[in-house]
């Protein structure tokens, strides 16, 4: 399982130096996500994508839960009070639950792409003042090693919080 580490870097040049040191420490480029103020030229740094910038994942999670719960209730209602002349199986509840969960996740994830990532609110002021946010996904076994490397070689970088990476697959 990977953990996501957050670091605030003072400028693009500092972000490039940190990225170079991380590459030398065998952290793949695809696990480094840099976020800067709109219009900032990051050069060859791996810019954060929709998964990191927006609430797509959070929206999908909420939609899955609400859609699944609503679909389950709808399925139970239709099963207990079926339309006249129709005999329904218990699989109706399963089908409506799965279909509603899928539909809820899809619709809510689409809505989530229009909303900034709620996990990044803590860093919005720094980004607005021209600093660079590094979101770094590392294996749980290397968290302390990477934190020590960045704090030792880049004292200007301020460490943020750590959280499990979402989604949990590589």
C-alpha cells in the first residue's frame, strides 16, 4: 500500500531539485504530482492530473454509497410491493442495488471533476502565493526514508500531512 506525502516547495527551481533527488532515490516520476498556481510553467515536472486536482474520487465514493443505499431501498420496495401481475425474484434487490451504485458513482464522479480537491484546501494559500505543492506516492515502508531525504537535502521544503493513497491500486 502506498502513502501520499505532501510537501510545499518555495519555487519551480526547488521543485526540480527535489524531483531530481527523488529520481536518484528510485521514486518513479509517475508517483510525483506537482501542483502550482494556474499559468506556472512546471517544465518537465509531472503536473497533477484530474485525480489529484479535483474531487473525482471523493465524489465517486459518496455516489457509490448513496446510490447503493438508495438502490437497495428501491429494490426492497419493488420486491415487497411488486407491480400487479408481476412476480419478482430476490435478485431484483441485488440488481437495483448494483445498478444504482454504479449510476450514483458515475454521476457523482462527473460532478466531482468540477470541484477542487477538498484535501488540498490546507495548501491553497501557499499555492496562491506562488509556492509548489508536491504530492508524492511512496510505499509505506519508504515513508520515513523519503521524509528524511527531503528534510536533509531540502530544508526549505515544508512537510505536510500523510494519507493513504486513493485509489488503493497502483
